[in-house]
C-alpha cells in the first residue's frame, strides 16, 4: 500500500495570487517569469502557461489547444507583454492536448521544442490516429462499462474525439529532456525530474517533467488536480510524484504549486 501521509510541516492550500491574469495578459510570478492562462472549452476551462525571459526572446512552458482563438491569444501576448520578442524555446510538460496542442505550430515558426521522449512519442502517436467513427474496441469498451444502448447507438455513427482535432501535427524532431538534466531557462539553472502522470504508468516513467531552480524555487510543473480522476487514494495524482520529492534540490523550503489553481500545496524543508 502506498504511504499517503502528509509531510511534516504541511502548510495546506494558500493562494499567492487571488486574481488570475485576464485573457491576453500576464502576471509576473517571479523575476522574469510570466504566468498566462489560455481558455479550454470544457469544465476545466483554462490551462496555465509560462514565459521565462531569455537573452534572445522567451522560453515558454505548455501551449493550450490548437484553436484559432488560442493562436490569436498567443499572438496578442507576444505583441503585448512579451514586447514583440520571439518564443525561442518551448518546454512541454506532458502529452495531454491542452499542454502540447500548439507545439507543432510553434515549432514551424522556429521555436525549439523540448519534451521527454515518452511524452513526444505518445503525443505524436495520438495525432496520427485519426478515426472517422468509433473503433470496435471503443464500442466494446463503452458497452462493457454500461453505456446506455440508445446513447451507444448514436455515438457509433458520430465522429469521436480525435487528438488531431485540437493538436497541431507534431514535428519529427524534438530536443529530448532527460531525468536529472540541467537546463538553462530565463537566467536560471533548472533540473528536470520526471514522475508518473495521474497514475498513468509508462515504461520509461517520463510522462511528465518537473523543473526547479537551484537558487529561488519557482515551479514549472503539471497541474495538481486530484479530482480529475476517480479517487483511488486520498490524493491519486500526488502519490505518483514521490520519486521526484527525494531528488537533489536547493536547501530552501519546497513549495509545490498548482498551475491550474495557483494555490500552494505545501511548504516544507527536506529532512
């Protein structure tokens, strides 16, 4: 059984910013680190992205869906808060469409794409799997789990969700991120640490990417949302990160931060 106890000194949820940035605007969360939000057409109605100042432009973290609206917002951000400077590098934390959607589009404009190999392979595989109708395996799965027959009959004749509908084609080349690799972003040295993604297990365990600065801790991470999946443990998304918690880091207090809600999850010092 996993150890689900909270660390000593757990600080609970705090919100360092009570108001999120408006569409097309940013909030500076640390020197040279800008936070922006992009809309999503669902209950989880936004994704957080970040821009880190570099000598020749901006490094970006995550992208939102590939939609006309999202592209327009990014162009507005670049013309406004980013001062017209280019987005030179993009770090994609994992393969979900709200995080990788515009990666291929940005890469086509000259942005270097950085991902773990598993995240890139998964995203590229899903964009190539375009189905006009639900597959027999999908129908069997829905039937097995009790979908109403009338609903199933209707769904069987409709185009299902396809990853490629909201994700731009992924490039054949990518700069691979490795566990423990040091990365220079925004004048800071960051170290990559991989962990499982919402209880999804991959053979290389490189489904999500974490980074932290050696001096002033500033998270560049994936969402902490225990409610996205049915709860198998008190905090199903959190338990998969334990390998990353034990990795080397700065001596200052560690503050896990949720980019979706901008709440601070915990503040404690490593033992």
